[in-house]
C-alpha cells in the first residue's frame, strides 16, 4: 500500500506532534478548568494565558480583543452578529448605518450564509452585495469604490481557500479610506495563518477569524481578533469565560494544541518561510507540467499562496484526476472540502469568469508550511506515477479476447462502444453528447476508426463534430457496406461485422453476438435505447443495454430478482475471515483502468483483477452465463463495488459481495 501523500492542507492538516503532546497534557496532567481558583485550575489557566499571549503576538493583535472560538465559522458569526447588532441599534436610534453588506464573490460560504442569516434574524433588512473578482480572483477595486459609500460591512478574505489567490488588502483599505466609508471590515484570515505576514492592529481590519485545523491544530478550535473599539456582541452568553466575550468552558485540549502550533510559528523552526515554500511550489508545478501537457493554472502563481496550486487539465474532469490521484495515495480535492460532496463546478472559478470546462475540471493541491523537501520529492514522484497511470488503456482486453464493450456514461445517459482490437474499429451506440469529446479522444489515442454512429441523434451530432475535430475517421449513421445475416429465430436482418461479431439492426434495436458464418445464432447484447421491454430475438441470457445510466447501471439481464442488500456487504473487519473461508474467491477491482494502474490492490494475499465498471456489462455476460467462483468487488469508497455486486445478484449470481466502505478501510 502507498504511503499517503496528503496534499489537501487547505481542507485540513495533519496535527503537529507538539500540538498532540500539548493536547494530551491538557487532557491529562493539566486537566483542570481554567476558571477554578484551585491549583488544578491555575495549572490549566497557564495554558490558556500562554496560548492567548502567543496568539496575540503572532497576529499582531495590539490592543484588540482576541478570543478563542470553536473555529472560523463561529468567528465569522460573531463578527457578523456584532456588526449587524450595532446596525440595528443605529437603525432604532434613527442614525445612518449604510444599506449594503458587501462580500467578496469568492468568500467561503460561511460568510454570505452568516450575513444572510443574521440579517434575516435581526430584521436589519440590509441588502447583500457580492463584490466581483477579476479573472485572477482579485477583488474588483473599481466596483468596491462604487459600493463602499453605502456599505455597512465589507467582508474580503485574505487568501482564497480554493485558488490561493491573495487579496490586495492594502488596496481594499485604500478604497475604503478614500470613500470615507463607515463600513466595518472583516478579513477571513483562515488561509493566511502561517503563510502570510500578519500585523492586524496596524491595519484598518476590524474583525479577523482564524481556524486551528488549517494549520496543524485539531478541528474545533479557532480564534477571533476584534480591533479595539470595533462593535462587539458575544455570540454565546453564559458563565462569562473569555472575559465574557465567548462563554462556555474552554476547549482546553484544542487551545493547548493551537497554542503549541502558534508557538512553533513564532519560533520559526517547524514551519518554513515564504521563499522555501515558493521553491517547493515551483517544484510541484514543474512535475505537474511534465505529467500533464496542456495543464492550465487557474490563478497566477505570483498572486497565490505559495502552498496552493489550482489547475485544470484539458480532457480530464476533476473526478478523473482525483480518482487516479487517490488510487496513487495522493489526497487532493476539486475545490473546498465543504462542497466536495456536491459534484458541481467551482463557484469560485465561475466567479473569476473561467470557462466552464476549467471550473468543472479544477483540481486543488495544497500543502502546509511544514512540508519539507523529502515530502515534496515524494509528491513529485507520485505525480509522475499518476501521469503514467492515466495512460492506461480503457480498451485493454484479456490476452485471448479481440472484442469488447465499453460503457460511456455522462450526465445520467449511457452510451456504448463496441470495439474490435484487431481491426482497430468500433461502433458507437447512443453516445451521450457530453461524452463526445472523451470518446473522440479515446479513439484518437488508440488509433480506432469509428465504423458507425448509431442511436440518439443529439449524441450522434456531437460525436461527429468531436471526431472531425480530432481527425478520427468515422461514418455517421448505419454504414453502406451492410450484409444480410440470419438471426437465431429464422428471420434475417442487416448487419455489420466488427471483428468476429455481427451487429444486426432490427428495427432500430441493435443486436450483437459472435458471428457464425452469415448467421447470428445467439444474441449476447441488445442495445435497446430507452425501451423497457426486451426486443424481439433476445435470448434468455441476452444483456439489454439501455441509454440511461440509472440504478441498474444502464444494463440488465432478461430477468431480475430482489436483492437483500445486507447479504452482499462485507465489512473490512470481516474480509479476512471471508477470504479464508472462500480461498477461491476472486477480488475484482471495479475502478477505472487508470485508477487500477495507479494503485493496484492486494488484500490478504489476493491480487485484485481489474474489471472497470464501464466494462462490467462485457464481463458480466460470461459470469452470468457460466457462473463460477465467488466474486468480491471493491473500489475506492464502496459505491461502485456495491453497484456491481447488486447488479450481479439481481441477475441471479448469488456469489457476489463487495467491500463496504472501500479499499481505504480494507488495507
Ligand atoms: N474560511 C475559509 C477561507 C476556510 O477555508 C474555512 C474552512 O474551510 C472556513 C472559513 C471555515 O472554517 P472552520 O472549519 O474552522 O469553521
């Protein structure tokens, strides 16, 4: 198994060993409540006082407030509540207070959501105004100039979590001053800590939230700086902890750990300086350029944190890169961790006006200032391995096989590529339009001719254009050099030969099977488009391939049966016993070929064989017909493997299981 190369530091970081020790100290020997006046309490209070004093020095808090919070989201709430409550008071007193809540269009969602929430709750009735950014992700100062006179609050992050873009805070301050704006200014400093110099009290900034887990402290601890004299209202009232600014018994383990991180930052030995980070970044960038010709960086590196690289590779969706990186043990993300589960193009890149393909294929790679040379070497080496893996052939065949069936899905539609390796020819059926350039690139890379493009008209048009663009020979529609073949039921139909197979056209459904002279004695696959009922001439074991990527994976057998989901799940803990009890079990890795190439899987001495989900219909035909050994499917997270096991069981193959939770839990 690969050692993990964690390059997702903007989502969260590994905890510094000194921080772990400090947390254990606060949980163990110095477990006291810092508010207690006895010795145990006093010993704990020292931790709190020292952490705060260090934090004040690190951020340059001057005579401002500095309180510990549960994280940046809480710090943001507190700042927003403080501003809006002072707005409310001024509204009630009939004083002017501005009418706009201005926030950068690329802020973390915690900012606009908090503004909207408290504006609604307090009935302040201000208007939220997104401050646009330019193509490099920097705030449009010309727009700010227009908004500033009417702004009650302005929120502009110090550095963006997705792109690393560093804001021009001096420029923003200048505009606010020139406009004589009374706006209170919050700067989300989450991604700046440890990466940019901070001297908050010497700036115009009124509120600055921080989060511990973005710099090697645990999750659930953060802090908020408030400029001396800026309005302040506690978010949490109660026992008066944190000088009444944030009640509730302190998270002492978190504060101790955060304190240890801040101390390390102040001492300057663990965390590397800006120039060293730039050298590391440039090496990673170089290895990415070599690995992915055509790569584009989504923000100019000279305006970005030296620890964040956001890039897109033409022809590769974010998911493709992430899956291969993950298989190789490199952890990166497509954007912010909060939106990782929503497979949507990045709103940050869209706000920058980047073309949709770049927003939909963006990958964020981020390391912390603690990353040393050895780590960067390992990261570069692993990136090289990924680029080789991405060259793995999705049309690879078992040594004895000549033809294959690849499923190409996109946006809920399923398409099919019937191909013959000897002839280097393929036929596309129901190709989904959004998958057109992917199919064309594949055909071009493998030197295939597209003999026919059948099915869905929109998909056909898109594929023809993509093939033309890429210079791949193709024939649109049903070719002219057709033959008449006899079908198994005595009827005859027009058919084309693809290697040793016939593809027959029976009223717009396409039947595929091994050729026997001029006959197609047995229909192995029927491509039936949107039809729900099997077409004429199908055999009992024909696989019906549809044009929708639905719950049934886009294909099904002639008969299905109910599946007891519990029976097919194998927990990682149960796997060892299962494999011992079934020594003939076959592990099947259903990840795509590139993922398998990047990180082949061996579990308990069993080497997994690769049958990508996109080739499952091809392989399942034989499994369903012939039966055989128990199959244990596996994949990255357990999603795709569950689909494969369920699909086989649905069609009567009872010996199908999958590793629940994915390989990450099993190795
Ligand atoms: N602001 C930025 C820029 C962030 O990156 C994050 C975390 O992703 C947050 C705010 C929220 O921080 P927390 O998780 O501490 O609430």
